C-alpha cells in the first residue's frame, strides 16, 4: 500500500530520475545504488554506484534488458553486506529476488528495492541493432511514447515476447515505486510502498505531491490485454510442442551452450549435472547410440537438458525472458518455459515471486497433497 508521494521536476524524466537516485545517496542512509548505467559505448549494464556524479549515466527506463539483476542482488546479499543498498529492479526482477530469498540465495536485510510500472523492453539483438546508438535521447522518446500511448508499428513489432505476455508488469514487494508516466513528462513522482521506503523518502528532502489519479482502471486494461496475448501465445506453443517429436524439433537449433541456464535468475546450482562426468561420454558410447538409432543428433542430450530445466525451475520461473535473450540461435525459450510454468504454478496454487511468506511447494510436504495422483 502506497503512503507518501513526492515529486521531482527536471527538464525530462531521465534527469529527474537521476536527481532522485542522487537524493538517496545524499540521505547518508544509502551507501550504494545498483541501477542500469549507460557506458561510454552506449551499452547499458547494471552498476553499483557509490559516487554521486556517476549517477549522471543512470538510465533505468531504457527498453534494454541485458540481464536479470536478481543474480547481482544475490551476490551482494547472500553472504551478508556491510551497508544499505538501493537497487532498481523491474517487477520480474523483484519476483526473482523473492524466489532467491526463499531458496536461501539472497537476503532482503539492508536492501531498499526501488521499482516502477514496467515499460517493457526489446530483445538484446533488436535494441543493439536499432536503438543503442541513439543514446539517452531515445530513452526519453520511449517514455514519451509510452505516456502518449502511441507506439509505432516498429515498437509493437519489436517488444520482447516475454514482455507482451508478462504475468504482472506492476511492482509488488518494492519499498519505493517510481511513476515515470505522470501527466507531466517533466515531473517524476515517487511513492513509498513500505515502512522502509517511507523512512528513506522522508530523509531525501523531496517535495511532497498529491497522489496521481486512480490507476485501477489502467491496470485492469493492461492485465486484460496481457492475459489475452498470453493465452494466444501459450495455445500456439502447446500445439508446437505437444509430443517428444515436436519438442525435439522445437529445440533443433540448440547447441548446448547453456547460455539460458546462466542467464536464468532462479537457476542457482553451483555445479550443474550437465557439466559433470555423467554426460562426459566415451567416444564409443556415441557411436553405439548412433548405431542403435541410425542417426544421433549432435550435440546430444539437448532435449534432456531443457526438460531437466523445466522440472527444476518451472515453479520458480518469473517470466523475465532472459533465456530467450541469451540464446545465440534465437530459440523462443521464454514462451515455452512460461507456458510450462503457468501450468505448474496453477497446479500447486503457487505464485512465483509473490511473497517471501509463501513457502516454495518443493520445500514443504503434507500427508494429503497430490491426492488426485495418489488416490489416497
């Protein structure tokens, strides 16, 4: 539940956002800010910023999503930390952090989560080829397009599929929420969403503001559109992957690079079974398998790898789309994994990343669970 609202006025939304993050460091309560920062090459990557002047490169609203920062939050907090850090996270990144907390891979203590209603993102390949070199001016243009609700056809055709079928683009479990789409593009509104956020904003010396208009109707409209898009994509995916033969065709371009595993924010095993001797076959084993079948696809076990990942992370999948982003051969992984996760999570009546108070289904057991399977 939001409490106090504050306003920052600058020449544009991006400048106001940078002023806001600087105000967090100025409080003395925050020792560092983890936020996407534009590099000299116009590449945008998360950075832990402790010097105020370096926030002049912060660009959190660029439609660029090179990685899910939940992995970085895990590195910054899993073994404890020495100071309070503010982290800017998209809603799907917050969901991933919540899952990692439940899996004992992250800690929310000394963490201030800042988020906003998500503006979506492009796949890495699209952003890098079409928009990266247009610099930060493109970020303000993109925000304005969102504000005016007049996306060009090029934008509509380029937004990442995971964003077009997002389960929830509105932040939950954040301490502070930024509203970049206010009625005035030169005014940025921020609001507290927790006691921690309320305290930090009170120390920041910002100008108090009136709450924006009721967002309920807007959220209902967006969620209805996403639900319709999600059902359409899921139906198409299930037709394409209805049996093992179709699944094999779906993954036919897989080269076992494991990029999707590395990019996945909830894949956290320190040693993956696919990197062990279990799958380090002798040369004769490959030949014998080929003789038995007539043809052995190489590299082998690609389908087995993806099925294993579906089982391992289906309940925790947050739909960020980074698996598709990381695939060198453009296999539409996120659509398939999100459709599997949708069924798995509904089956267990579980919402991935919903609350740290909700136990992960595989971490607790009950005598009467799965009675529809056991018949007991």
